[in-house]
């Protein structure tokens, strides 16, 4: 324990060394919510949650993917994903099948309808990105992406992004 923390503890002061608003986790959460405030209305208008939007976007990048890798790429806890995927299947957005080599693994893919939904989502997303770049500046947005990539890599790599607790059902 540092001398400053010990001194505060001895004096009975329980004040934090930094305010909550200046902690990195809080700033990242606030930044995420601020950014999602731009994207969420479009997702909701099309009848999708944040998590469903991430799943659709991820599936657009692959032909087939197993549920565990989808969970990792989307940063959605596997338990939450197992509740969200059936809803997207019922909507006709994705299809599921057992892996040919391992019957325990479930593979998922976008349907034709899902690819059409993705086209609509991505078109609007690009407009939103253009607005964000115009407000923040393209160079600053690029630097932000680089800094976030460096933070993720230095603190644990791509797997560090998986939430330890289940997200709200989507």
C-alpha cells in the first residue's frame, strides 16, 4: 500500500484517489453509451437490440461460425448468446446447424434475409460513422481506434474483451 493510501486510511478518510468519472472503466462505459446513442435508434427502428446488431455484423464477415467464436467476436457472454440466437433464428435472420466434425458444436450463418438486414444496417452505420468522424475529426477517430487496439492488446489480447458476466437478454 502506498504511503498516501496508508495515510488516508489511518486518518479515517475513505476518499478515492481519483473520482469515478476519471476511472478508465467508467470513461470507457460512458464513451460506449455515447456512441451507442448514435447507433441505437437505427437498430431499434429495425427491431434489433445492440447485441443482435453485433451478431448480424459479425456474421456478415463469415460464411459459418461456431457459437463460441461468435461469442468472443461479439463480446457477448455465451449464456446470453444462447438466448439471443434463437430469437434471430425465429426472425429468419440466421440459420443453425451442428458442426460436421463435432456434433456438440453449433454453427451459425446469416440467411439471405439476414444479409439484406445487414445491408440496411451497414448503410446507415456508415452514415453515422461519417457524422462521428466529422464531429471528432477523422484523424482523431483513427487515433482513437489505434489507442483502443493498443490498450486491448497490451492488457490481454482479443480474448480480454469477453464479458465475465452475462449481458442483458437481447
